[in-house]
């Protein structure tokens, strides 16, 4: 599996928002990363409603 094709800035922002090491973000399978981003988005939307 090859690393994700994202910029270094994007990878750093994802690592910070997901609270995982940068290396883990870069080697995370794309479908898992998308699922985690969806969870994060849902959580942020719920926080805005409250």
C-alpha cells in the first residue's frame, strides 16, 4: 500500500484533528481515513447545534 497522496500541511492538520501521529495518518488506508473524517465532521456538527 502506498502512502496517501496529500500535502504535508494537510497531513499535519489531519493528524492534529484526529489526535494520531503524522506517520499513522500517512499510512492509514484511504477508506479508514474517510470514515474517521466523517466521524469528525458529524461530531463537529453536533457540537455546533449545542
